[in-house]
């Protein structure tokens, strides 16, 4: 009995020795882990915490000039686009005005042609009446009526005939086709014959009158 107790008692020192060895191994592993973590932290490069480099005055001026140029370029592009749009509007307005002006001219021409058509109708009737007219006086009377009607149409359009016979020659409205010696009480430079009538459109000369002028020798 005593021997058995001794043997059982002798097993306890061996067990305590194994536990101590295991504790030492665990401590060594933990120490190795701490060393490894410390080494990994120590191997990381240090962060650069130095302040950014400051710009020189010349660099600051250059940066400001670049910003100004960029801003001017953007404004210039905006102005160019606005200019092109304005020119397009002007072109469209010019075309519209041209169309409106052409319409007005066409209406005026149509009115004038319509008035002249009545004269042409009367002239055609006068020509047809020439075959049945008994005398030349009747033909002349018919043509005279057509001529008067035509002058009335011209007057309604703003055209008037220039009075020439008996007036003094005026180079602004007369065109001399010849000169003859004055007779009787005819004055010098007096218009004595009209070869072609002249006309005014309002206050503007439409066509000068072609006349013959009398002259007196000094």
C-alpha cells in the first residue's frame, strides 16, 4: 500500500513539468507574434507629413494669367455664338423684307397693268372702227379719245406731261434736237416745236422733251 501511494505521488511532479513546458512554449509563441507585429509596423515607410511646397511669386502670377486666359476664351466663345445667331437673324429679316418689297412692287405693277388694259381695249375698238369710218376725222377723233384716256391713266400713276411749246428752253427738262432762226415775235431760246413729249414722275424727270428751239442773232 505504501508503495502504490509513492508511485501515484511520484506521477504528479512529471505532470507539473509538462504544464510548465507548455506554458513556456505558449509564452514564446506570443512573444514571437508580438515581435513579428512590431517588425511589420517598423518596416512600413514613414508617412511624409511635410507641408506642400510653396509657390514662388512668378508661379502665382502665371497661374493667375492662365485662369484669366481660360475665362476670356470661354467669354469669347460665348460672344462668337451670340454673333452668329444675331447674323442669322439679320439674314432672315433681310430675306423677309425683300419678299415683302417684291410683293408690294408686284401689286403696284398689277394695278398699273390693269389700268393700261382699259386703254388697250379702247385702242383695239378704234382700230376696228377704222374700217367702217366714213372720214379720217372720225378715225382721228377716236384715236384722240384713246390718247386722252391713256394720259389720265398716267396721271393716276403720278406721271404728268411736260408743257413745252412757247416756254423757254430748260436743259433740265428739255433736249434740243435742232435750232431755227426766230420769226416774228418769237423769243431767243423759245421752244417752237415738240418732236417728242417729255414726262415727269412726281418731281423727278421721267423723260426729257425733245424740242426745236428758236434763236435770234445779236
